[in-house]
C-alpha cells in the first residue's frame, strides 16, 4: 500500500517507526521511489546515556559507506534511512 501511495501522490519525506522488519520494507520502498525517509529505531537501552552500548545498531558513514556501530540512545533514535544497515 505504501508503494502505491508514494506513486500516486508526491511526498517530500516519509517518517517511520516500528519493528525492524517493517522499517526495512519502508526503506526499500522509499529507495525505489526516490522519496527521502527517516526511521526511528526502537532498541533496548540499558543506561540511556551511551555508556553501556546495549542499544547499538549498524550504520553507514562517510563517502565510502563504512559500516560502524552507532548508539541509538545518543546518536538517534532517528536516522536517515539510507544510513541504517538492516
């Protein structure tokens, strides 16, 4: 349904939150339709200040898209969709 909606109507950006599998599907659809997307990740957080690293997710950085682990509690929880590695 999202893909049909994005083709029928012009959108500047899509914001999404929810389970990772759903977010992955939203990111794939928005990439195909070339609509910008931001996702809010829901990870378990131990301390909430970035010290424990329980909430990390893999993201792409730099021009070469080097994959690194990023703290959701401090560096997010909202990320540009193309940066997140699902």
